[in-house]
C-alpha cells in the first residue's frame, strides 16, 4: 500500500466515501498525518519487503510438524484455558470491587468485648447480614481459585505442546510472571479476613522473608511492616491486593493477549 503525497488533499474525501469504522478512520487519520511529515509509509513498505525477503514467516504449529493430533495435550478444550483464566480474573475483579465497599482493613477490636477484629467483623457482616453477600464472597473466592487452576493448567498445556519455543519465548516469560502474580494475589487475599488461618499464613510469610540471605530483614519490613504481624501487615496486604496488583496484572494480561493476537495460537488445525 502506498499513499501518494500529491493526493494528500484527496484523503479526506476518500475516507468519507469509504464505509469505514471509527477505529479505521482514526488509524488512517494518524497514519496520513505521520506520513505527510515523516514519510512513515515508505519505511513501512521497506520493512515489509525486507521481512518477506528474509522469509520470517510464523512456523507451523507443533501439531502440524510432529503429527500430534491424537495426543492429550492437543485436546481442543485445553486451548480455551487462557481465555477461561482471563474470564475468571474479570469475575474476581468485579466481585472483589463490590466487596471492597463493605470490607475494612483494620486489626482494631470490634465491639465492646473485643473478641473480633474490625476486618473479621466486616467479613462476618458480608457473609451473614448483607443481601447476597454470601453469594458475592463465594463468587469472588471460587473465581480466584478457578483462575489459579486454569492458569496452572494453561502453563502445563503450553509447556507440553512446546508452544513456549521461538518465536513465543517472550510470551512464555510473561506467562511465568503472570502466574507468579496470581500466586501473590491469592496469598494477599488469603490474609485479608485476618482470622486464625490468615494470621498463621502471614506468620509463615514473615519467616520465609527473614530466611532470605542478606535482604531478609529488609524484605520482611517492606512487605509485612516488621518482624511480627500488625496493622501495618494487613494494610500492606490490602494495598497490594486492591490497588497495586490489579493494575500491574491487567496491563500484563493485555500485553500477553496482544502478543498472542499478533503471533497466533500454536494450536491443532
């Protein structure tokens, strides 16, 4: 494709005469604007010519290369695990945002007797008094667990089908980062109820941090707010779970899906 500069004044009319979507019109407008100033299309054509001369085409899927149609890991539903984990993430994010309206990340004593913390009392309120609260928290909990399982199986499928190899090695590394963030998501969410399970899971985390050579004490203070569990610990877990991790994970998922869209899926045909 080439944009003739002598016809620059006709581009507007040409775009109006074509039945283009708003996205296509926006793309062409930006491309024409850049081409008038930087001759961007000439360089794109040069790159395209070099690309095809070097014959850098996407390789066949491993199923086609090695005739693995009858193998278990090439079972078609396993290729939906990535989309399934993304759907579970969306459900967990929406239900978690709704739970955030009623949750209080505080270790202060709740009530006159002081037997419960404010954090645990807010969970009790959601589960027992809030309309559809039990359903909402269960939906959040199960979608998170389904996401962990789906991501793990997705990674297994990619590994055993060899879909992590060139040219998809960058997306494989990105997938490793995403499954690690998924584990951190699960751990930080596990501590938010601040019950006995959460307390001892947090204590194990502190001990694991302290066991890191040289940087152990620094890591424990940064992540847990000290060498013992306190309000700082719960506050950090809440900030990580609700503010930090969602933005980072969502951005990486978008990049991961974008790379898959550009490269295609190494799937059986």
